[in-house]
C-alpha cells in the first residue's frame, strides 16, 4: 500500500481517499492497479485509535508508512526508522494511479523510467521489488504469460520456467478467465521476509513480467546475485534504506496538505 501511495503524488495517503459520487471523481482506489489492494479498513482502525489519543496530530500518510514498516517486522523482516511529519493530500485521481504505478506487465525500460521519475535508482528497484517475498496476487496480473502472451491464445511467455508455468496452469490459474484465485508471489515462503524471491528470479520463476524483467539487465542481475550470495542481514539493511528513501518521495509538510480526521475523506 505504501508503494502504491508514494508513486502517485508522493507519500500523502492519496490512495486511501474514497471516490465521490457528488463530483463523479474516481480516486486512486478505483484504478486497476489498486483494485486488489487490501488493508484499508485496518488503516482506518489504526487512525481511529490514534485520533482518540491525540486528535489532529498523526497523519494518515504517517500511519501508512508506520504500518508498512511494522508489517515487514511481523513477517521476520527488518526494522527501520520512519521519519514522521507528513501531511495528507487532498487530491486523488484514478487516471494518475494508472499512469504512475508500474504495472505487473512492465518491461525493464518502463520500470527504470517509473522509478527514476521518483528519484529511485536501479538498486532501489531491485531492493523494493524484494517486498514480493511476502504476499499474494490474483491471476489476471500474470495469466497472459500463461495463455496469451503474444496476443494469440495458447502462447506462453518463453522467459517463464516451463515447469513453474505448468504447475500454475494445473493447480492455480486454470483458465485465462480466472479472476478470483490467489497465488503466492514467493511460493513456499510467502509469509516470511527472506531472500527466496531473488533466488526464484534467477530460476526464471518470477510471477510477474516485471519480476522477470529484473534479471534482463546486467546491472540489476548483478545486484540480485550479490543479494543471493550475501547474508540475510545485508539484505535487511539495504531494504530498510530503500524503504526510508521511498518514504520521503514528494512528501507534504507544514501548510502543504492537512491531517485528515478520517483517512477515506478530506476534512
């Protein structure tokens, strides 16, 4: 959620805003990249507790950043300091989310461009992609790789390990029309923050095209190899630095923005 928030208008909790019927505005929540995001009610619950203790002090943007850190810690991952003081944005548009959030179908050029626009380099791209070591996806995010890669039904992405693809077809996404089945992004280790994701990339078992794109560059493949050959402690330290860097993207402070009373609506 923090990643999807920060890539659109910066880390300002714009991803939390509800669409408004009165104006017809479709917010980031309604955009395709965000339709499978979960945890909105959890953020609302945290906000309610915080507001009861210190009203008007902690922004929803800060809560998203803090919860993102704590969710990684809970899965065994690293702890990092989260600078606070962000303000919440008042603008949220679905079209901007669609344009700015890297799609799971992104190739390397698109990924590099998307991250560079936010001040993030190729090492940040690799490290932040490592968050795919936890969590799940739905079939539509990658099923074209299995059934319709070239636009002709029955074609499969040649960059995807054939045994892995066969397993996905047989046990998970059994048709191109499956919109409900969930799939682990890091099979066998999706609840544990570890290096397994990067090891799978080198075996051509990245779930998304955007995952498979990472080893196609000599620079990013070198970073992946360094991580796999290094220690978990080293990965944790570098991932934490990348998250701190991402959490500072285009933040709003002072009179720029507000501290929302409720995260889903502007004051």
